[in-house]
C-alpha cells in the first residue's frame, strides 16, 4: 500500500513523461482499480504484458525522480509552507488580542491568507483551529 501511494505521487509528477500506452495502463490500474486481467482484456494483451508494463513504469518513474527530485522538493516546500503559515496565523491570533484596534487590517490579512490557501488548493483551517 505504501509503495502504491509513493508510485501514485510519482505518477502525478512524471506521468507526462510516459508513453500514452504506459499512462493508460497505469491509470487504469491505480486510478480506476482495474485488475491485471481486466486491463489485459480491455487492451487485447496478456496479463504478463500488463504486469511488465507496470513494473517498467514504476522503475522509470523512480529513475526520473532520482534525477529530478521533484517529490523531495515538493515535500520540502510543503513543510516550509506549513511552518510559515502556522507562524503567521499564530501571530495574527495574538495580535487580535493585543491590538483590537487592528481588527480591520488583521481581517484583510486573514482574507489574503485564505486566498493563498484557495489558490494552492490547501484546506482552509477554521478560525477555532487557528
């Protein structure tokens, strides 16, 4: 299961580098949860050729990531983003209490931060959790 999740993350990053057939087979297997037999029947090939394709794609995606390291860069960026946002949100919360006269400016900051979350597809944390 852990290997499948890792493969799917690599697939999300590097699938444009696969051939159309490789993309289709890996998509059917991992995203549509079809069995080797179902894919083989749909594609008119043997189960072994589907298995070989999946194995080759896994190796190919791992090789791409070893060279390009996008997965690690995204993980690092995600951690940094989370740390920065946590710091900013804690600071904003403290300022609401310490400086009630800043209410309008802090609300503008909150709106801007929510916009960043929305733009990057990050779930917005409720005010109670901030």
